[in-house]
C-alpha cells in the first residue's frame, strides 16, 4: 500500500490544532502544512473542511445548534 503526501491548508482566522503521531500540532491561521505519510497518524478535530484529492482545506468551526 502506497501512502500519499497530503497537504492541509487553513482558511481560518485563528490557529487550528490537531494531533499527528500523538503530538499536538498547531497550523497557524492562513498557513499550509504538508504531511509526507498521509492521514494514517493524523487526528483532525471536528470542523468544517473541504477535501479535494490530497488537499484538505480547514474552514471555521461547525456552529452548534
């Protein structure tokens, strides 16, 4: 099984925190990060996002009703 690099881009006005290989990672507002070994070790908290091929675009937090 071949793992593909993924890119995560933040379209948020605030920093976004997620977990990678058990460590907390901060993706700064408006920043981009690439992860060489795909999503296998990535945990993304619930948020609005758009997924296109190997790009994940992080949007604003989902509003609670």
